[in-house]
């Protein structure tokens, strides 16, 4: 067996293990999943975890047909895509100053619907970095 074959087998095992860890769908449509996410974000805002206001949550959480992935594939966007990590681009913000956005691709053709992929990125403000460094130091001492 060549190195390439061994590598491919290794990747296949990792992918299979990853798919086993993905929970089964608890939603039938992308609209239903968007509703569940909206409920969760609204609760986080009501409980003072999110600094993002309710009307901002509604504006940031979008559902759109996927242009790239074909029929019956939708994207739930939580904020705008922000590859440059520009804080001026609309996003969700926690009360501690951390801010995040996400995207989820959903195929509605199988029933129930399936998540094809997702992207979530949280960014920490510079003021939190010393705290995180101190936590990392304490963990490394154990």
C-alpha cells in the first residue's frame, strides 16, 4: 500500500468518525432550523448573554437559497461573511465584547433535512487576551 493510499484510508476513517458524531436532524426544513436558532439567540439576548438587541438579531439572521449548491439547498447566515475579521461588518456580540458570525448550509431534499456544512467564528477583543493568556498559563502548570 502506498503512502497516498494509507493517507486516503486515514482520511476516510476520520470523515466516517466525524459523521457518526453529527447529531441526527431535529428539523424538517431550513426555515424550522432558522426558527430554532432565532429562539436561542433571543433567549441569550433576554438573559443578558448577548449585547445584540432583538431587532438586530432579526436583521442579522437570514435565510437564503444557496447560489452555489443547487436546488433545495439553503443557507442560514448569522451576520455577514467576514473573512477579514473587520468589526465594522455586522455581527452578533456578547456582553464580554466577543463577537461572532456563522453560516450553515442545509439540503432540504432528503427528509428530514441535512446540514451539509457550517462555519462559525468567534473573535476575542484585545482586552480579553491577557485573561486568556493567564488561564493558559495556569492550565499548563497543572
